[in-house]
């Protein structure tokens, strides 16, 4: 995956995303599926990280990256320090593992922050449109949802609000009645 920059517009921090990530509680796990769906919204975990202090340091590193608008390359330095400090042996290559941790957490924090913004303005912008990245990497199922518009409070968003799976780059756009 390419070195990505955290979503930031004009140098302004995305406080709702930062608040979401800071609010997650670090938790140890053996595997990526140890925690079920909605629990992931409340808990920060890294599969295979079984030491609480390691998970806390990785959570701090991801939070720091979001707050500072740091790139994946910058996050990797903090990741390397934590791995060395605790002697953690992880599955996969460093590049793959750090990209998964960084991108999944940045994306989920961004979309959770976006949801907080949507809720704050839904009286004026009561509709959401599902939008894909629009390229060849979009999953067929996500392509079918592209362009769909439903009210913010529609049940559709309980199961389809992005991200929808690992590596999902989909987003939403809010609209007025006009």
C-alpha cells in the first residue's frame, strides 16, 4: 500500500476522528476475529498483541499519527520502537502489518468522526449517498451500492456505513432536501 497521509484539510485536525480514536480502550487479542463487530468501535486491538503495554503503545502511536497528520512511514518508526521495546514477534511482513494497523485505524476513525459530523447537521442535511473510490479495486458489492441515497436515520446505514471490510475506501456524502 502506498504511504498515505491522514485525512486533513488545510492543516486542520479532524477532532471528531481524534476523539473517537482516543476513546477506544486498548485490549489484547490473539486473532483478528477475537472481538465481534460492534466491540471494535469501542476497543483498540492489534491481532496477536497479547501484552497490554504493547497494545497501549501501538494505540498511542496510531493516535499520535492521527493528531499530527503523520504518514504511514512516520507511524512505522513508532511501530518499530514498540516492537523492539517488547520483543513482539508478529505474523506477516513489517510493511503489510504496519499498513493494516495504520490504514484500518485511520479509516475507521475518519468515518466515525464523519458520522459524528453527519449527526450534528442531519436536520439540514438529512440524506447520505454511498460513494466508492470509483476505480478498478472497488469490490463488486460496493460498486452496487455506489450512488444509493437514503435518509441518515435509515436502517441501511446500520449495516452499510463505511468502512465495509478490510481495505474499504468507500465514503458517504450528505445532502440537503434541495
